[in-house]
């Protein structure tokens, strides 16, 4: 938010007035300045501050929050959402949005489980390969509809969200799968530490999968030519097309990447809860979207960082965990997610100047000045 | 600017015969680009008819013509976006090419810098300049250091220095243009088309841009320059190709043509350059401001606008003209001084108050502020008076609406298909008339016109000013704001010069020469 203020600041090198670039009138003029201390350079800076503050208050309010076991637990719980969020970031950066990935992940769970069972067992290698392949296909379906039928992404993915979920509930009749192969169910503990109180603090397989996904996404977006083209596409689609970016391929890469991530996340979630339940991931899409937007990914494309998204997911997880520990109703959390989404959208898509300008204009109008004829 | 000093071309040598002569000046090396007999039609509409066009290597060549004369079609054919009708030839460096695609044209060194520049606002300057290095689907590292090096080298070639890590959106429009030009250099352009690059630049930025264009030319890169500002075309170009009604009128050497002559060639009409100023000081005062000021925008502005008077307000971009006008229209509130309308003090809380008081404002940025582009012509014309067209409280009286729209379309001779067509289907000049109609429908007593001819071509400009004079004749008080001094000079009764937020001079076109005024404003 503060970053936005900096971007709009006067440009010393600009050479000439910039009045034509931005709107005129009171909204464009007013630049309220927050005190320096409260103005970190970036969204990420803000999130770190907020997380530290909330973490510290929860540490004081409860005696369990800052325990190693709870923190590790937090990480294990967040793993699935982090994988989703990394994938979603790629789509957001490219200027799209996806609502269908979470139920898509459930579809992948079923398809993978059924295929594996009919093949008689399988292993992590074949399981992951299958999940990624199914995930990619679902993403490619979205990309096809978006690119070749020229439907905007939110409409397409709301539709596929319904198709995926309806399909799943219809064909499974809501029945879960419990008899998964052993490799899928056996807990893989990568790091274990017994705390003084006798609890086990563990780092599990989903965390490893998260680390790999996040790193891969970072490399894609920041370090590879393809990722830079995704940014360009999200930033100025027409400009990207004109300079020679293959827009169709970018759509398949973005939605395909999210599909693959969703596939992996689905596999990990089934591993974590030891079963495949058709509606287990239903509703996750909004939590993840809220986290990504909170982390500074711009709806509309062209901006977003993996670090911001990670911090966004963690902030939401910490808040949920804290409310749990404090014994507050889960509906409070749901409400909070909605408020966060609203707040994030208003502050990222509308600059502070515009918000304050509007408040000021509103007040001017309220004081009702009329045309007086002396 | 020096257009007036040049010797006028004899009026007897217009058409193609003289044009062919001008073309021979560059014989020798094969032309960078040569089009011969190019035609293009869309359905039954001819966009280009049998057009020849030739650009020598390193030449600065201007393409002049009104909107719809075929300039953009020509650019799109050369850049491979459109395929011309069979029969014509396209040659680059003496070699003939057929079936040109956008990719092939780029490889041949054709670069088009469109008006919107096609940059990526959130990406850095370096990445925008060297973005080409990122293209391709085969994943490979994005070489940031190499891109920075390329970007710095290209900026250096143009003699510019920009912060390479700054996002492009924080640059001024002039600097964004530099970035776009650097990008063309990265692509190893041999011929660069620039589509109205100066449309939103200030005078000094324009000068800097023209210097860049000359540098490109010195480096052997041909530049084809499109602009509505004829004086500028004559200043920068070596030769000018004029298009009219999809045909080539001729090629002219810039040193031997005046901008009046050029305007005549483009419009096929003798251009009215008489000074229209009349003395209206005897009329009643309509609008008066006393010591009006708004912090950081303008200060101590005083003046009177009489009934039936066209008062010009000129000055460079950023002089505070528009800011002042916005206060007159109630969009911002002055913090000092007062506004009087017909002798009564006026306090404006919002633009609605201004409209109610009889003040109308035609904004400078017609495309984004003045019109609801996607809506119909009829809706746009009536949006300001929708309240008056109500029937039974909540419904719009369709018949009265149609009558209002019809009256204005006829009154301003707006050329439209049907009133239900979207505004986007109209040309710039006709869109401007729709905006005018929209405000005139409010029957204002004071009309503020902010840069009414931006993006409007020569012929349509004259028509707009005819309307303006007619309105003044009928007693409307008009404030005409423009940074094009000749335009104000020829059409206003009296001129105020604004600089740094203050009124620094008052002129009467009959008593002052255009040169004096231009010197005062631009000098």
C-alpha cells in the first residue's frame, strides 16, 4: 500500500508535468503520508509486521501458541494451502483468476486413487506423476475455454468449479475412499523433535512438497524467460501480444501450472487426512485466493511475489489457529476471510489517494454548498 | 515552428506529377521501404487505393492525412498485420516480399511504436527495453544482467539516462516514449513507424523527442512519423507523403511546403486563416473571477468573460489552465477569491452546481472523461439532461429523447449511422461534436472548451471552430483553452496567457502578431 504511494510519487527525472498521466482533481492531488515508521517498503514488510504482532499477542494470550509443536503443526496444516497458493499466484500474475482449483484437486484425488487401485498399488512416483498429469489436464481445460472461446477466466472457472464438484458428488455419491494403498497412507516424517512436555514436533512430507513447489514457482516467475512473459501478459495483454508473446501457450502454462500444483496438493491432503473425501477441499479456493491477494498479488495481473503469498497464507493460518486456541467460533474466521478479501482488494486496486479523495469529496458534498444568488 | 518562414509552394503544383519529382531526390541506394500500387479494401470500403510509398534509408519521412485517410492501414500493411489486395509490391532494401506476417516484418526491421506504446507498466525499464530477450517458449534463464546492459547501451545511443530498475509506470510519458524507442532499437529496427508520438507531450518534451528522431536518422534508421501537428511535421521531416481519401496525393519536400499548403492538400479545401477576433468589451460581463487561487495549482487569477465573447486561455501544459477551468466547473474548490456569474456571487460545491448555474465544461480528455464510449450516441448526448426527459417520474420519455438527439445531430451536423450506434463508431471530429452536443443540450450560458482539437484532424477542427463562433454569435460566453497558440490566435476575441499558475499577459489577435504571441508562450 505504501509501495503504491511511492510509485505515484513525483518523478524527479520525469521532465515535465505529469498531469496527463493520472486523473486530475482532488483525488489526484491529495497524498496523505503515513508516519515513516508505519511505512514499510512493501506488502511483504507489512505482513511480517502484522504476523509478528499477532504472533506475539497470541503468545501472550495462550500458553500453547508459541510452542514448537503448535508452530510445526501450523506449518503442516498450511502446507496444502501453500502449494495451492503458489500455483494460484502464477495464474494471478498472468492476469487470470481460478476458482476451480480446489475442487479440481478433489477430482484429481479420486482419479488418482481409482487409477492407482485399478493398476494394483503403485508408489509415490507413479502417484505424483498421475496427480500432476490429471491436474494439468484440468488446468488445460480451463485454459482452452479461456483462450479459444474467449471467456473471461472468472466465469470459466466458476463454471468448471460447478462442473468438477457436481461431477464428483454425482459419480461418487458422496462416498469417501478409505482403502488407499499403504505408501499413500504411511506417514513420512522428515524431522522429529520431542519437546519437554512429551509432545512430538514433526515436519512431514507435505512440507517437503511445499518447499519444492514454492521453489519451483519462484524459479519460474523470477528466473525464467517464460515467467517474465507471464508477468508481461498480466501487465499489458495487448502489448504482450504485439511484442510476440505466445499468449495461448502462456495460458496453458499458467493454468497448467496451477493444475499441477493442485494435483500435488490433493495428493498431499489425502495423505495428511488418510482418506479421500469428495467435499474435503470445497471452499478452500476462497481462503487461498484471500491469502494470495493479501500477499500482494494484484487481481488483474502483472504483480505478485511468492514471498508475499507465503506470508499471506501464514497470516491467515495463524489467525485461524489463534482463534481456535482462544476458543472463538469458526464462523468468526469465515467472516474475517471475507473482510480480509474486501480490505485487500480495496487497498490494492484502489490507491489510498483515491480512497481518501473520495472520503473528502463525500464530506464536501455532505456539507451541501449551494449556488447562492446575492 | 518555422513553418511560416518557409517559401510557399506555388499553388499550381499540387498532384502527382510534382510528387514524382520530389521522389527522385533519393535515388541511388535502394530505398529502405518501397510500396507500389498497394490497395486494400475491407468489404466494400476502400482503405487504400493504388498507393505508392517510398522511404530512403535513414530518412525522416512524414505521413500526413486526416483520420480515415488510410495512414494506419498503410502502417498495418507494412508491419504485416493486414495483407494488401493482390497486385501491389512491397520491397525492403530492394528485395520484394510477399505474404508478410507480423513476425516476418519484425525480422526485416520494421518496428511500429503505437500511440499506446505497448509497454509493461509494472516491469522495470530494463526489462521493458530488452523484453525481446525473454521471448520463446523453451525455458531458459532470464538474463537480467545482460538485459540491463542492453538497455543501458540503447539509452546511451539516444543520449538518455534512466533508472533501469524503476517500473515504467513511474516514468513521464515522454520517458516512456524513450523506452519504447529503445525497444525498437533492441529489435534492430531499420525502419520505425511512430504513430502520433507527440500527441500527449509538452512543447519541450516534443523538442526532445524530435532530437531523438534525428539521432535515429543519423544512425541510418528510417523514421516514418505520423502527427496531426503540421508545423511539427514540416520541422522534422525530409519528405512528406500526403494521403487523402485512401489515395496518395503526393510526396513533398518538407523544406518547400508550408503548413497551410499541407492542410489544404490533406483536406482538399482552402483553409481559413483569417483572424476572427471581434471586440466584445461592450457586452455585459457574463463570468468574472476575482483573485481566484487554489494552492499549488493557480493563483490570483482575475478576469472577465463577456457575453458573446470567445476568450482564449493559452499556456504550456502544466501552466494551470485545466486546474483553473476545473474550479470554474465546480470540480475543485478554490481557496481564495471569488467567481461571479452575471454579477451574482457563485459558490460551487460540485459540478452539478455548475451545470445548474449554466456552466458547461468540455474536457480535454474526450476519450476517457467526455464520453461513455461503449454507449450509444443518443445516450451520450442526453446524459446531461436525462432529468429533463423524465415522464411519470421514473421513466425516460423516449420520444423527447429522440427529438433532443435529432435536434443536436442536425444542429451540429454530426455524421452518424443511427443514434443507437456506439460512440466508438465515430471519427474523432464527430466524437468531439457529440461531446459538444451533450453540453449544449444543457443550454449553458458559459461554455468552457478544454483543448477541443486534441486528436481531431485539420478539416474537422475548422468545423468545430465554426460551431464555436456561431454559439458566441448567439450570446454564449466561451472560454477556449488550448496550448496550440495558432488555434487560439485565429479563433479567440481576446487571449489570456497563463504561466506557472498566473495570468502573465493579455493579447488581442488584431493588435498582436501570431509570432509575438508564440514567442511569448513557447519562448
